[in-house]
């Protein structure tokens, strides 16, 4: 009789576990369906690709429809704008949560004035319809033309307009820990002579 009671309890627990597992699976499936639907909607709005906006009206439509926007103000004759294009083209499919686009600065005078765009390339970072940050030229990207796409991604992530899993406190490839100054020190050779100087200017 006791064995039968124990068996009944075990069976009851097994049924509960099965029901809980099924409920968990249903919740996961529903969440996955929702994610897929949201992604489809974003793709219909132009997310997942780096596209050109024809005019200022399209710019305002894009910032209304999308919560996160990365917009590159460019001029076709500026060589550095094509460098920006290459990196944003690579990032757009990776960050479907954000709309990546560009607009010709020479054809959008009102926007250029309103957003105070003075240097090209300028990347305007927009969240919930508000400009939250600017990347002006390449100073924030290491000050070089051959910066990496990871560096661009890290800089954009600083404005919280993309989902970023890396470390925001240090640029990619750079260690957070300060390097030991002794490792950079080059010992001087000891030379005798009247022209020797004790200064450390070099």
C-alpha cells in the first residue's frame, strides 16, 4: 500500500514536470515567433541593409519608423566618405535592430543646417527620434584611414544605438590595463665626452 502511494506521488511529480516543460517550450516558441515577426517588420522598414535616402523627407520618415538610426552625411567627391560606406555596409546586416543609411549632404541643405553638420564624413546617431551623438571625421576612430570595422562598431555602440556584446570601456584591440612604463623605456648607452647631456628631452 505504501509502495503504491509512493508510485502515485512519483507519477504525479513526473506529470507536473512534463506539464512545466511543455509550458516552458510553449513560452520559448512564442518568444521566438515574436522575434521573427519583429525582425521581418524591421527588414521591411529597410533594416539589415545600408541604403541611401533620396531626400530629407525620407530621412524624417526613417527616424519616425525606426527607434535606432545611423545616418552618414556624405559627399561623393570626399574620399573618406567611401571608407565610411565600406564599414557601414558591413555592419548593417549584423545589426538588424538599427537602420543604417546615408544622405547626400549637398542635396539636404536644411538637415545639414539643422544638425550642424560642418565636416564630412559625419555620422549622426539617432535614438527614438532624437540625435544622441555624432562621429565627426576619423578622430574618434583612431585618427587613421585604415581603422577596422570593429572600431566603427565600438564607437557607434557608445551611443547605445546598436546591441553590442563587447567591452565599451576600451576600443577593440586595446587593453584596459595601462602598459608598464618600464617596458617602453629604452636604456641609454653610457658615453664619455664633453657633449653629453643629462636632459631627458629625447
